């Protein structure tokens, strides 16, 4: 029963209204990835209060959640999101390629338009019965890891690239990295399309021994929702996962919501926004707020996607495109 309560708290409908809109309100839609539901539920309330106090205007905010790449595709297919808050650069780059977002979107907000970052950690059953401490333990006999599909999930891509970076550093060659990642995904029993779906598989359905997921998702479960059944294992090295944001220019210009949409994203860098980010176990981009919260976040090596795979464009083409390395190793 407790597990089911956790999942009910974690899951929510695709589009969530925060407050009903009045006739003269600005109404924003934030298209985000799977595991930001709880953060944006609270952040929206914070921003609404700020906006009312600053401008005297009301604003209503709806949320849409799903796998990061699926969300980008939904916006391309007509989802009228005023802003996108994703977990990887490529899911906004593709919107820029389609003319929906400014091609210089990374320069429109601080920190390459990433108000926070995260990393991939391991959520294990209580007491860590299989002794999982590092990436190499994920391919030990009898270990069943849960990872979402790297072709549809940013969570899955970061997990894949984290494993690739670990193996490259440890073994020294791309061939051995390919072998390691192949062994890892051979052990994955279910490829969910998004990170929250993978959480459901692990937490509610009881499948698997270790869930690879974003740090905030693991802490949410193990610290806030169910410390009796789960522990978080942080490997010595993982991967830096940026969380970029952007205004969808074609939508805000059509709706007349640019002022509110830009303010909504800018407020993520306010002290209040950054402290709320830390409260939800994301790593703030503002150094002073990160330092305030240093006790919450273990220090570890966080190589970037660029250091592991060249850049996102190269990673996407080489690893995750149709016929790429992931398809090759997974089909085997």
C-alpha cells in the first residue's frame, strides 16, 4: 500500500492546471520532462505570487510532462507550450531547427540557459543487498538495472553516456566502452519511454535491483517518500546533466504572453527560485546557493557530455540515431 501511495504522489496527468484561469489572465503552458512535476508544482505557486506582487497582474500556469524528447516532438506537432524546460540541449535545438525557438536560445538566459543541473545516481533496495557502489557493479551476475530508453528519454541518454564515460575512462578504448554498455543494457528487463515510467517499474512493480535516475528523483523517493525501502548510492563519478530552458517564440508571439513567459524563466535564477531548486534536490546554477546547499550534494567527478562524447549533436548522431551504437548493441 505504501508503494502505491508513492506512485500516486509521483504520477500525474499529462497536463496539470495549477489554478483555473480568469478571462483576463495570461495562461502559460510549461512543457517539461518527466521528473520535474513536484518542483514545478511548487515553483508555479511561488512565481504566481511574485508576478502578482510585481505587476499586479494574474497569471495561470499549466504543466505538461513526459519523456524529454517526446515533449520536444509534441511541441513540434502543435503543443502550444509557451516555455520548454528540458533535460538536454538537443531537445531544444530541434525546436530551434524548426523555427519555433531562437537559434541563440542558450544566450538568452544565464548559465547557457540552464538554471540547475543534476547527475545520474543509483536507487537501490534498502540495505543495498547486492553491494552496488559503482558503475562496474551494474553488470555483475544477478544484477538487473532499470534504465529508460535512451532514444526517447533524456534520463536514459544521460545514464547511457555516464556508463560510456565510465568505461572509456576505466578501460581506455571505445571498443571496451561499447562492450561494457552492451552488457549493461542486455541486463535491462524493461525499456520505459521516460524516467518516471522507469521509476514506476522499479518502485511500484518491484522489477529490477537498481534504478538509474536523476539525483533529485532518487532523493525524492529515498528521503521524502520511502526511506524504509530504498537507499541512494552515489558513484564516485557520473555525468553532468544540464537542464536547459527556452521560450517558444512562435507561441508567445501568437498568444501575447512573451513578458510573462520570459519572467517565468528568469525567476528560476532568483534566490527564491534557486533555493527551491535545491529543496527539490537539483543542483543550483547560482554558486552561492549551491554552496548553501553543499551538504545535500556529495562532491563527485561530473564530466560533461562534451568531454564524454564530443557534443550533443555528435552523441545524438553516433549513439542514439536510428542504426546508431545503441541500436546496434541493444538489438544484439
